[in-house]
């Protein structure tokens, strides 16, 4: 099961904490998270990366800026994390792909997805 060691299972909810993701994997993890959150119909997201020196923040924001279904993003309010997290609003589409059979409705969804880390 050598390949399973390279998989990181992250529950897809409206909040993702990137503290457990290796810095070199943040870009791919955020891209995969956004795709899955959009597919599930989530509209308001919070991406937590911590304050540090701003490297993770810049990586996350670069991904957000080039993602077509991201409507807007901004710093978390100061009392909730400030520049250690970003609040994201996804576009509302008229038509959204159907959820896979067996998944609950998007309003109450907590799905586990798999990201392949290199």
C-alpha cells in the first residue's frame, strides 16, 4: 500500500485548515479543495493558513485570483483570524453538476475527498 501513504484525506466542508499540508503541496490542495467545494455547491468558504510571513497567504490568493468560479476573497475579520485566513465567495451557477449518488444535499454536506500529494 505504498501509494496510500501519499494520500491525504481532507473532509470537504466550508472551512479548510492548511496547517497540516506541506508548503510545497498547498497550491494543489487548494485547487482540489476549491473544485470539490464548487462541485458540492458550497458558496462561502474559509481557508486557514496561519499568519507566518505570508508565503501561504500569497500562494492561496494566487490560486483564488485565477480560479474562474471564485467571485471574491478577502481577509478574515480581525477578531476571527485576520490575515491568517481568507474568506472566499464562490459564484452561483444556474446549472450545477449533479452530486454523486449517495451524497447528502449540499447544505448539510461533509464529504471526504482525496488529494494526491507528490
